[in-house]
C-alpha cells in the first residue's frame, strides 16, 4: 500500500510538472524533439525470482510536449519461452504508461522515464505469480537522431512488482519515428 501511495504521489507530481512545463514552454524550432512519435523494437526481459530470460517485440506511442518532457504508452508481447524456476515461462503481454524526461545533447537525447505497467506471464501450472501484475517502473536510456524524423533508442527499465512479487529488468532497442 505504501508503494502505491508513493507511486500515486509521484504520478501527480510528474503530471503537475508536465502541465506547468508545457504551459510555459517556448518554441525551440527543433521539430525532431517535440510532437507525436511512435516506435517499434525488441525487448529482453530478465525476471529475478523466476530466473527466466524472455524476449519480445514492443511498440510505443508518445507525445513530447517540449524538448525536455513527454509521456508515452507501451505494449509488449513475448516471442520466446525460457526455462526458469519450476518450468517454462513466456511473456504474454505488458502494458505501461510513463512520464519521460529528456536532456538533448547534440544529436543525442539522454532520457529517464517512470510509470506504471501491468505484466502477464504464462507460467507452469502451480508456479507462483512472481514478476506478474502491476509494477512501478523506472529507467534510463538514450536515443540518437539519425535523420530529421528518425531516431534509434536504447533503454533499460526496472520493474518493481507490487505485493512483493519480485522484480525484472527490461532492455529495449527501438526505431523511433516522429510524426
């Protein structure tokens, strides 16, 4: 419950900052660093309690309000199964919503993101429901703007599952398209 309260207060603070920043933002003229974007890519998910290394594909859609602040939604689906504690595991799906902070450095953006996700794993019969359900997610990454409307992004996100259900690290590599 304490984690849920902290997550709620963090989300409220982040949304207040985003609204204030968007309201006071000045136009930078850098079209590649504001606006709507979408991305597709691959993920690697390492679960700590079930000790499974899972992979999949993901898609994100986001809105970058200023060169420094935005929000994004993410969906991921598993492509493999791996033997972990007690049998075979497979990522069924993962859905998440995140606030994202950016620091532009030349053709690169350093980024940090935090949010909430819901993960479902297909697991062996009778296995505990570790690394599944709602999680508080946070991570860091970078993206390289290789053309006016295209970037390559890599990041790592830590998922801390509610009710002491463990944690996982997810790495991603995505192609980003600015609309």
